[in-house]
C-alpha cells in the first residue's frame, strides 16, 4: 500500500482541471462579446419595436377613396368599391411588423451565437499570442540552475510590460550569476588559505620535528613554525567569522560615537605604527551613528591596520572624521593602479596578486570593511593618492551633526 499516491494523483488532477490564464482570458473575451452582442440586439429590437405603425386610407380630394381602376369598377355610385377600414390595415401592418421583428430576432440570435464561437476561437488564439512571452519566461526559469545561469531570456519586441518583466528577470540572473561566481571564488580562496597553514604544520610535524628531537634549538624553531601557522589559521577563521557576521547585518543598533572608536584604533596601533616608523595623525570631530559598536570598531581597526601595514618607513596615516566628509583614512605607500581598486575589496585579494600567502593577513580586511559599511546602510569609496597609497572614505548615516569647532587633533606614532 502506498498512501501517498492517491493524494498525489488528486493534486495532479486538480492542477490539470484548474483553469489556466489562457482559459480564463478566452472565457472573458467570449463572455464580453456575448454580453455586448446581446445588449446591441436588445437595443435594436426595442428601437424597431417602438416605431409606430401609420396607416393611411388614401382618399381623393373630393372625399372618395383613391384606388386602381378595374373593369368591374365603373364611375358612379353603383360601381364604387369601398376601401378597407383603417383598423384592418393597422392589424395587417402590426402582423407584418411582428413577423419582421421575429425574423430579425431569429437571424440576429443565430448570428450572435456564430460570432460568439468565432470570438471564443479568436480569444483563445489572441490569449495564447499575448501569453507567449510568459511561457518563454517560465520555460527558462524551469530550465535554469547554478550550472547554466549564463543563459538569458533576451525577449525582443516593443518596450511593454512583458519586455520589462523579461529584462528584470535577466538582470536578476546576472546578479545571481555574479553572486555564484563570487561564492565559488570565495570557497576556492578560503580552501587555499586554510590549506596553507595545515600544510606547514604537517611538514613541521612529519619532517622538522623528527630532526629536532636531538637538538633543543631545532625544536624551538619547529615550535615557532607551528605557532606561526596556528596564528595564521586563527586569524583567517576570525576574519571569516567576522565577515559572516557583518553579512548578516548589525546584531545591535545603538548610538555609537565614531570619534571615540577612531581614537581607540589610533591608540591601539600606535606601537605598531612606531615600530614601522609610520606617523598616525588624527583629526576627529564628534559624529554619532546608529549601529553595532563591535562591528564599527572592527571597521575602523581594519582600516588603520591596513594603512599601517601597506606603508613605507617614514610614511604617515591620516584619520579624519566629520559629519560632512565622513570617515577618511589616507596613507602613504606604494602606488595603487586605479583599475585595481575594485579587486581590493574582494575576499583574499591582495595588491599585486589574488593570493600571496602572506602571514601578515588573510586578505579579508577591506572585504570586512565593505560588508560592515553596507550592513549599516553606508558606502565605501577608494581613490589612489598621487604620491602613492590610498584614500578610503566611509560614509555612514549619522544621527547628529556636531560643530566642527569641537574637533580634536592629535598626533601619535613615530615623529
């Protein structure tokens, strides 16, 4: 016994019996034509039925009835034939009118039925012709999968509602194709980044650890290699978790003073900047936004960390924050081609190569920044500086605009 089969058959039968749009349109066209024809026939019938019947006896001016002369009709009173009375003429005219109306009604009804059948046929054909683009869209949607997202409907014709629907569907397919390609690249890059520290650890355990058993110095070297690989994997996992969290949007929306977050990031990386001989200059004005304080802290920290890391000795990092300009972080450093800017916000992408295997980072910094900004309804723009380095601007919807005279200017790092 298969209890699920009768239900499936019933649902399939119900689906087949359900009227389609084409059937409904055909029935609507036929019903409207039949109603219009019936109303027209009724109006014509009532109009003809309301015409009065006028009967005239046709008397001569002298008072005698005028009529055709026959051999039996002679002049004089003895040979005169009296005309038929008016009531009889009116009765004959009424009978003729009724016969004419009945004949008109019969012929019109037959013509109306035939034209209604023709209207149903033409309605069926016209509905099929009108709905043909919809069937094309449906067929394409059923055929598509992640393997053939490159296909498009490409509906030709005038700019009507169906053309607009097909173009919208094509735009949706383009966005889905881009998202799937980005996801495939992300998975491939993440797999590569995760495999690298595991390979280092396995090589250190299998080869170097066996050679270091007799030497404490070699053992310490192997230990440091394992710790470096472990830190790299930990940083990568933390970056992936933060990227996933920012993609879901802010978990908590509270007023956040961005000037405090920027000052904390400058203080946090002051020692790192001093060790790299990089000066951090801050020009911070009070700006309050509504968002997640943890994610916003990571946003500013990643920008400052990248500005210090991708710099040169004797360089500088300028942090500016105001209600009108937003958050601007400008650094010195190597020249960045303008055509390479969009790729810098892709996960695991570093300047010069998609994956360098650098132990300093996983290439997720700017990706996290862009994702956090979008989660807060903001935007990120980057421009190369003429002398090298980048200028990155973060625009976030702020709650209050504080006066610029309340700004704080500090300098930290290497002098």
